[in-house]
């Protein structure tokens, strides 16, 4: 049930805005979905985007620069069903990239918590 809610959150953004709140004129009806782990303050699993892939990646250039693996976990709507299965199947590229990104995010969170604990 939670997946349905998160998958449609981008669709709830006001008309003419994307999930991040910036206004864009969408010239394309292509749909992309992020199948990676939640990235606090940026994207969440199942987030849906409309537009051209290159335009979406340009809008989120800061995120892509910090976490280049997100590019591999942003999949077109027509291949979403297969990609969601592959992200859970060990030995596939989607699985490997998901795990690498998840571990990177966990390491960052752990480092941040240690710094906060040391400063307290």
C-alpha cells in the first residue's frame, strides 16, 4: 500500500511543476521511475518523473554528481516491471547498483551520526 502512495507522489505536484517544485514545460509524455533506495532530501523509491531522461538528469545535476548510480536506477515506464524484478535479483546490474548506492547512503548516514555524537 505504501508503494502505491510513493509511486504517485510526483503526480500530485501542481500542474506545471515537477516533484522538486520547479516549474518546467513538459514537451514529452515519457515516464521514468526511480527504483533505487530513498535518498533523503532528493528522491524516494518509486518516484515518477515525466519528460525526457536527459532533461530530468540535468534538472537533478547536483544529485547525479553526488550519486552517479542514480542514472542507472532511473528506468523508463515501459521497462519498469522487469527492472523492479531485476533490482531484487542478485547478479544483475540493477541489483549491484542498488546495493552499492544503498551502502554508500548508509555509510554517509553513519558518518553523519558519528560526527553529531562527537560534537554533543
